[in-house]
């Protein structure tokens, strides 16, 4: 009888774990709750460090100084084999690379630097003389991003600005001598995409032909932004299907061409 009870308990626990594993692999909300809250806090407590600090260590240990490709690979390896992190990731990163290469911009803005993964991806593809501003409001992430960008040898190609996008956009022309942006990568908190695109319009930061690329339009999702760019006559918009970074959960990028 005791043996039977033990078997039932073990089977229930195994079933519960299997269900949890399935949910974390396939369901966007469960994936984000697990990786970005439970797992991160657990590691932070156990290691007395932060995820960005651990990512920086992985770069310093495994990447070659001055070699952006090796920095990107070291971060992707860390995120696939040690800890998930909210970088655009390798799969969507390839789409980002192809859009940057196609636009070949002279002026670039990135909203949401985090640890500098996408910054390194973008900066390594830019032609000499391109102005590239990346914005991050979390000082601890910005500090790590500066170190990772410098480790990749790209510090002279990027201006990292610490602050909130909504405060910076209205001042960007005056502070950085920019007239308009050729390419903008939106990858900050999702509820800021719509207000910030409206700020770009209001402050004349877009020209006919400017390209906006927005990450995570499905997971966590940016429904108001998508509705806006897909229905406004001022944009021609296209969805690039992919997956949430380092998972099998559906996600994608929205590329929007400003028509003037
Ligand atoms: C998804 S992560 C960026 C990932 C990064 N682009 C990459 O692929 O490596 C989002 C980042 O945006 C920052 N952020 C969120 N809202 C912001 C805002 N309004 N202004 C500036 N930074 C913001 C967060 O602190 C976080 O580090």
C-alpha cells in the first residue's frame, strides 16, 4: 500500500514537471514569468550577482577582445546553455542584421540597450561615419552594456545615452545634431512603442524612407503599436515571423517604412 502511494506521488510530481516544462517551452507568458522573474531571482540570490553581470563574465571568459562576432556567439551560448536573457537573440538577430544591411543607414537610434547585445549586432554592420545612439534607462544595465560594447571594440561607433526614451526623443536633435534617423530599432518596454513613434513624428525625426524595426510585437506583444503602423497611411508595414529569443514561442519583428 505504501509503495503504491509512493509511486502515485512520484508519477504526479513527474507529470507536474512535464506540464511545467511544456508550458515554459510553448507558452509566452509562462516562459517570461519563469525566465525573467523566478529563474533570474533564484540565480541572483544564489550567486549574489545580477544576470547582466553574469553575462559580462561569460563574454570576458569566452569571447575574443575586439571581435564582435565572438561577443555575439558568447552571449548566445550563455543564453542557450546557462541563462535565458531578453536580448533580441540569434534567430531574430539575423533578421535585424539583414534589415540593417539593406537600409545601410547613416543615422541609427536604438531604444532599449540592456547589455548591448543588439547594439553590438547593429554597430558591427555600420558604415564608417554612421551616427548610432542607443538609449537605456537602467544605469546598472548601461554600465554592463558599455563594457560589452568596449570588449567588442565598438565603443567609437556607439553613443550610449542613459535616460528614458520619452525624455530624450524631444531633445535628441538639439543634443546630438541629428536631423532625422534612417533606421530605428524599438526594443524597450512594449507600452512605450506607440507613444515614442508618435514623438518621432511630432519632433520631425523621420524622413520619407526611414525604417522602424520593432521587436517582440507578438511576445510580450505590442497590439496598439501594430494596429497603428498597419493602419496608418504614413507607413508601409511588414511582419517578419520568428520566435521569442532562445525559445520556441512565437514572436516576430515588424518593419515599418515611413512614407512621409
Ligand atoms: C528587451 S531589453 C533590450 C534588449 C536589447 N535591445 C538586445 O537585444 O540586446 C529592454 C531594455 O529597455 C530598457 N528600457 C525600457 N523602457 C525604456 C525606456 N522608456 N527608455 C530607455 N530604456 C528603456 C530596459 O531597462 C531594458 O534594459
